[in-house]
């Protein structure tokens, strides 16, 4: 065979292979297109082609809206000589809710808030509740203080808004800019930030299935909750409610309901007030039951005339710090020193603000926006007064199952208490009492179907 004939034969064979590859490519492209298009309308096609996990992970369109009306604002008269007031709003049920943000803007009065107490301006929203009626019985799926919610979000993986961090910095310094405008954004997440698909869609609050509108109740703080001396700390208070929702076709809702339903949970806070003048006395704080916790924030308040965010563990000396533990019936689930959890938290949560170290000796390095208590004089170590127990994960990645949740049902079903235990030392009783506070997110019901990953 001549070289010319060989080249012609080789070229012909190559052309045949190219046609075969092109046909295969277009066949796969057409099949994939039909499968994707079909799955948009028929969830069973998606499950058959892509698997059950993909079927639950369809990205749903965002539906962002807000509520703003006079009922959510304080008039100039109401802001003067500020007293606690209850504000309420009905939440639209068109689409399931991923999270709610309560955005409160405050104008500080002239020469006011220079004697801020504990959480200062962050207490402008003192308490938040969200009451639902899912057709079974009315109940609260959110029941937390405003500052407690900020602490939970800052530790659970959410980043606080820049405006909120500015207000937090004022809290750390115990003073705010006179006639300054501050905005504090209180984020209510229904899907924990650590959870990704296919579970995340199941965590949405399914208000589109409820027979009644949920009621969001905001209790504002009084002047005494913001400042130790000023009875007229603010000039105006304006609140918007931001709703982050997901458009959910009926076919997707039906699929979720037929395969276990939406995950039922809540976000709660518990405060245990402590007596004054305690010295190395054991405290047992019962963790609320039932449920399985994805995370639990723990923060200390040291009592006093104004109160401070500071650790009240009995021993804070290096090498001999107080041992804290989660325990039920003598069985210890976890034990730690507060500084251990703070180290783990700092390594795994977003950096919310840069540290400004001006003069350690003069203790002026406390302006970093962080919920930890003030550093001691001449110290570069923050008080581990606000820490977080992350039962899903403590790394910078997501969780696809719920096998590691803290199961509070097991001890409760055996008549035992699940308790946070440690020894404390408190100052003498004063205007504000010392306390240990828990803020936790938990799920209810049988979670066994979500405690394994299929490989």
C-alpha cells in the first residue's frame, strides 16, 4: 500500500471516529437536557436520574421582602423617657422562610449612653418571640433575648453586620457616639449555617402550610436596660423586618412531606440567675428537654451596678482553670475549660472585626468588636465569657447529616437531667445579678433518617 493510500485510509477512519464521538456527545447532551427539564416538573424523574439526595437539593428561588410600618417604630414621645414596649407584626405565609432579620435603627440622644450597662444599646431589642400555629397547637419557635441571639449567631457561623459590630464596639467601650445613628441587625436563622443540602431545605419554616399567620413579637428595652444613669438615652427607634424566603412549588412541598416532612425545631434561651458572694460553689444548669441540639451558646454575666460580660468561673488562673462539663446521670458527655472552647471557636468562626491593640498597660485594647469580656490590665488574653458548643461540626465546612447532635431525649426518657456543671465565684449582690445563660437550637421528633450518609 502506497503512503498516499495509507494516509487516505487513515483519514477516513479518523473521520468515522470523529462522527461517532460527535453522535455520542450529542446523545448524552440530549439525554441530560431531557432529564434536567423533566426533573423541573417531575421530582420522580430527578430522583431516578440523579438519586434521592439530588432530588431533595433543588435550589429554590429566593423571595426577599420586608415589613415596615408605624407599628414597628417608637415615636419621639415614646423614645423620650424610654420605657419597654411590645411591638408585633404578622408574617406573610406565601413562601417558607429561611431566616428573619430584625433591623433596628436608633438615634442616640445628645450626651447619652456614656454609662452603658452590660449589653448597652444591644438591649434595644430585649426579647424576640415568634409564635406559630402549625395546625397542632400554638407554640413559640423563637424565644430569645436580643443580645443572646447576637451571641448565638456570632458563634454559630454567621457573621454579624458591620453596623451591629460598630454597636458592639460601643458596648465594649461602655459608651457611644452622642447624637450618633446605630443600626443593630438581629438575625433569626431557621436553618443552622452548618447544614447544607439536602437537609437545608427541610429546615425552612414551612409557614405556607400553616392555617394562621405567625406573630413576631419584639419587646424593646427600657432606658434602664441601656444606660445606668440616663433616663432619655435615645431620640428615635425605627425597625424593619426583613424576610428571606424560598419559592417552593407544590410538587417540591409534596415530595418533602411524603419523605419525612420538614424538620421541626426551635431557638430558645435559658437564664440561670446566681446568688451574690458565691465562692467556688458548684452550679448545675439544666439543659431544656426534649430535642436534639445542633449547637449551644453559653455566656456569663458578672453582676454589679452595671454588670459586665465576663467569666465567672471559680478559678481563672493559668493551669488550674475551672472544669466545666455536660453530664447526665454521672456520665460526662464533654468536659472543658472555658478557654479551650474559645480557642476552638476562634479557629472556626468568621473573623468579625480586626483587633486594635493600642496600649496594653492602660487596658485600652478592648475596642475590638467581640462578645468576650474586657482584657485584664496588661493582658492580651480575652476572657472566655462567651463560648459555643458546636455539636454538628467545629470546622469550616458543612454538615450533611445530624448524627452528631446532642441528644437530650435519651437522659430525659430515663428520668435524668442533662446538665451544664461547673463551679463559680460571684461578686456581691447588686443591681444586676450574675447569671449563666444558654442559647440553643434543637430539632424534635425522630431524626434517625437523617443520621447517615449514603456513599
